[in-house]
C-alpha cells in the first residue's frame, strides 16, 4: 500500500460580537450578522450562554 502525506493549512476567520439584549427588536446586531440571505450564502450564528446568564 502506498501513502502520500502532506501538511496543509486552512484559513478560518472567526468573528465574536458582544452585545446586550440580542433578541430585542431594537437591537440590530443579530439581524445585521445574519443579513437578508437573498444573494449571500447561508449564514449561521452560534449563541453561547453561560450558567449564570441562563439562571438570570
């Protein structure tokens, strides 16, 4: 059996946004991130809550 082994680098850009009341209608941060998707590729967002915030 033959084997070809190569190292590759993959570039990835990560954006982190900090905001308050992200789901409030007046807060446009989430809307601007996800955008209208008409001519853009599908966008996704990951919302992370810690235990203290979830308890509040």
